[in-house]
C-alpha cells in the first residue's frame, strides 16, 4: 500500500495521472481517494492564505475536467478507482432527498455510485455495531435502485460476512421467517444464532443457491 497525501484537486489529478501512465498491466493496482469532499482547489488555498473570504466558484469545473481526463486514462489502463464523497440534503424539494457534492462531473464519469447510510444496532443499551444501508444510485453492473443492508460489528469480527443472506434465503425459498425466527431443517432458530454459527447453516449448496438468487435479484438480464 502506498499513501500519497494531497491537498487540492489539481494535486490529486497530477499524482493519479502519473501513476496510471507509469502503470504496467503485469502488476494490477487499485486506486482510492478518501475523500473527494475534503479536497480544496488551488484557488481556494491561495485565497485562504491571502486572507480572502471569497467563495471559489471554479471547483465544479475543476472536478469535471479532472475526471474527464482520468476516466479515459483509467479505462485504457484497466485500473479501478474508488472515490469516497459526502452528500447533502436537497433544500426545497417536495420529497426529502440526498445529493452528492462536487457537481455533475463525477456523476457522469462514475460507473457505479453507492449511497451509504447507517443506523445503530444495540443489545440492550449497549451499542454493538451499525446496520449499513447501501443503495445503488447509478450502476452499469447491477440494477439501479437496488438496496441491501450489511452489519458492521464493533468487536473483532468487523463486517458480518453473512449479513443479508437470511433475507436473500427467504426470497430464494430456502427457509421461511416465522414470528422472527427462521424455519430451517425442521427447526426454528433466531437469525443471530444462525449468523453466529454460519458453517452449520450456510453449506456449499446453500451458498450456491443464494448466489444464483442474488444474480436474478440484482444483475441485468440473466447474468
């Protein structure tokens, strides 16, 4: 892993272009930017250093130009890039909604845009993790508008590997939910017990059936 600190969008673009142009296909790489929302522009930095309080109106144009150049080079070099960004509430809309910051440039350039939100998960009064909701706002690989949830547990397990598979299994008809418990192999057990003992319930055959169901639910066509 190589970490390259950058302050401005221009610095990020320059570094990214250098990496892609020097990349050779025999050494696969992936690039990540965390985060786009925290990058300034050269003008914004200069204005701040000079004590000016004028708003930088060029940021959206600088971003659009950056990703117009990068998208072509990344595609040609077959280098994937993951970018994190912030969202904001749209004011004045009849229906509450979220919008991604930075203008339209990144929205047009991205192959996939996933909006993340979270809610707390508690055991009694103790906060033990978060339920992370993922919504595909834009996707060239899966159905747009698809929504899934995954669990992030604070102990050593981290993200729950089998999170969401219980609900997918219901869709596949592998088991049924009866009053909060799942009926599997003739017995009823709670979801937390299943997730705590995944090897007992998620056999290779079950995982294959879940994979086939996921393809039907989320992929385009029959793929």
